[in-house]
């Protein structure tokens, strides 16, 4: 029986959850929920008179208040921040097909996530397979500063031990996208029993299928096998 090997297409992706939200020098001024103040003057009044009320509301920052997102996926802080990065998906699968195109075997393929900070060269922040992804684990954490760009990259390991194409935040062929709260994610048409992109993003979607993440979170998404 003839068996061929290939990478499962159209749903091979790397997804990172980036939280660039903590202010480094002024965390206490950025509340997690809206906070307010209310004061009255004078504090003691005669019957029939009324004090003057003064109030104020402080709203939490949202991601566009603390970073600029330069399409397709460069993140540029506008303040000094503490950034955490988590991997939420690394769906690259190698399959073996019989002469009729049926899957006879498969395996997860090692995938690498990289970062470039302030125009530095790309360096590894994660290397593993989908079955070892833990979205609760912070894989990279650092202070980032005003106008110092953050870029990410992703690639997978070929069966011969060489690296496939490195796709980065600056790729303009549709392989990289930064998604914030309320954005609509791209759709996929997986083959060879590959999980859909949407299945990995379910915890991060609202009832309408739009991205639902924290107000200061960004999802970085990379398609690792195809362009456009």
C-alpha cells in the first residue's frame, strides 16, 4: 500500500494571547473596574438648603489606550507596560495518507513561537506541540516601553529537521493578524481531521463569534502553511 506524508493544510496555526496591560510605574492609577469619587460641600447644611455635589469616574484603560496596533500585527506600546504572553494553540499536524487520500496515521508537529522587541532579532519564547499547550502558562514576561515595537513570529519543524517558513507580525500575505476584543476572527476549512481554528478560539469568542478577551489583551494569530 502506498503511503504519502504531508502537513495538514488550511488550519495549521499558532495563536498567542498577549497581555500588554499593566502599567509599570503607575499600576494603582489604572483600576480593573470603573471606580468613582463623590464629595459634598458643605458637609453640614441647614434644613431647606442643599450642598454642592462633585463626582468623578475613572474607567480602566483598554488596549488601544496603551498600545497602537500596526497592521497586520506589530504592537507598539504608548506607555511603559508589563507584558505577559501565553500560547493558546499550535495546531500543526503531519498526516500519512493512503492511495485513496485517507488518513492512516498522524502526529502533532513541533512548533516555535518567537519575539522581536524594539527591532531586535527574533528569539524563541516557546517550542512544543499542540498536545502540550497550556493556555494558563505564561511563556514570556517583560517590561516594554513607549514606542518600542513588539513583533512575534511562528514556524514549524519539517520532518527532516529543518525549519519551515518563518511568518512574522510584518507578513503581508495574510499569515499574521492581531485581534482585540470585538474583532471578527478569520475562518478556516480544515482537512484531514484537523481541528478548526474556531474550536481553539471558543473560550475567547462571544455568542456572535467575535473575539471576547480582556480589554487590554491581544490575540496574535499565525497561519503557518499557506498564504492568502
